[in-house]
C-alpha cells in the first residue's frame, strides 16, 4: 500500500478543543511527519485559553517530536481568507485535507486566484440529519468546492445520499457530487500496548469503562444506569473525561461511588487498561437521526488495545471486521437486561493475532491512503 503524500500537506479544521475530529487530524499529522513529509495544521479560530483542555496541551511531547506546526487564524471570514491565501501563496502545499467545509471553500478560492496546482480533499464528520435544514443545505452547497468529497462512515454516507436523493434543490446546489466513505484511523504509537499510569485494582472481577465528553448523546447517563445494576456490583468503574464529572457522580449512592475511578483531562495514551476491561459506548443521536454510527475514535483506540466495546445496535456497519474479531458487540441500550446479560456472559479475551489484525485495520495510514488515493 503506497501512501501518496507529497512534500507538503495542509490540514484545516474549525477549532482545536477535545473531540474525535481533533484527535484524528493530530494523528494524521503525526503519521505524515513519521513518513518524513511536512505537515501544517491550520485552525480557524483563536487559540483556546489556558483553562480549557485541548489535545495541544495534552500531547505537547508528541507535537514537538513530530514537529507539527499549528497556526491559528481567528477573526472574520475575510480575514481568514486573506491569511489562508497568503499562507498558500508563500508555501509549496501540494495537498489539503479540509476537515472543515468552510476551510475547503477558502482554499478553493485561494487556489483559483493563485492558479496553484493544489489538490483539495474535504472530509465531512457529521450525520446530515443532525443538522438543521438551513445548515444542512449550506453544507451541501459547500461540498461543491472540493476535488474529493469524503465522509467518515457508511452510516453517514447513506444519510448524506438520503437527503440528496429526496430533494432536487439539494441535488442542484450540491452539483450531485458523489461522497465516498473514508474510515477513521488511529496513530498506533500513541496507543501502545504497554505504558502509562498504572491504575490500581481493588479486587473487582472486571471494570466497566466510559470514555468521552460529558455530552448527552455520548450516553454517560445510560452508562451509569448499566453500571448501577445489582448484577454488576462486583465491577469497578472507570470514567475518563476531559472535564470533571462530579455533577453526575455526586448524585449516586455512596457505595457505588466507592467503585468509581475518574481520570480527568488525560489522553488515552496516559491510561493503562486491563485485560478484563469492557468499554461501553451508548451513543444516542436522538429521534432525528435516520442512521446510527456506533464506532467512535475511542472505540477504535480500545480495539487497538484489545479492549472490547459495547456499542449501539446497528452502529457497526463501517467496521464489520471488528465485530468478527469480537472487539465490537452491538447491544440494545433500551433493554438493560440484555446488556447486563452480555456483560455477565463474559467477553472473550481476543487473541494476540486478533489484536494485531485490528491494529493493522485501524492504522491511520489506511485513512490517509483512502484520502490520497480517492478520485
């Protein structure tokens, strides 16, 4: 597999807070740098203040090691355009990964004016159904301004085409540009099988793990409902979040609280997971979502470590291999009895060969290959 990375890649996104997209773009930067190529990251907002958790703060060592250059461009759209125009004019970028539709347009206009030979790949990271109609139409219009339109999952691709096929207006404003699935990936050296801060075991038979932001759709409430079940009282609880979950934990029974360990503001690479961990990802996009995507970046990270994840039913279509390897199991979160039964039945520990295969599949170099080789 040959990754067609040229001498200088520009990657653009809207902000640099904590989230799966930010995680992915940093991993792309690390891998491109590891390949011996130049990579610059442009963020279309102000640099977050010191009290806001970001990957830039968490991973200063990796960012320094792989010489990732980060440029913040805040201000009006016109100001952002002039700075991107100047950036492209004075540099020899050959390729742009636009994880921002707005950023892709600004590059497109700059390229047109400069008549620069510059390939633009735009990667879309949201189910269209989750956008308001006006915003959704705007995004379909923006999608015209790219050479290569990609979306992060099969569910999202189907959702994109669903709205495209239902409206002649949407077809017209988008130019009926075809969107292709580009699976996410993980920079493998960041999720080493050994290392980090060892968590003490208190003698429980296993551990239920939640990883993610404290957003309603991430499902922490559902996770806690599962963890509180009497049948699972022997399980330890690990919650890894960017911000303190005290508002959730303080409402719980004191005996339950004693089972809970919270890790706040740490990267996955700073946590050691155990062979008997089970990761729960009860994502719920709400009634407006026509399709479900249950495999997040955190689920991929866990698979790379050999930790199985329980995900929302119908959400594994993008990653069927992980289901076959036993590293992803679909469950119905509305039926907690069935979820408990899955956990109680014992999750099969994956063979080393299965983990190796999962890591090969999830390697971010595959994600970059899909972007650079799509036509």
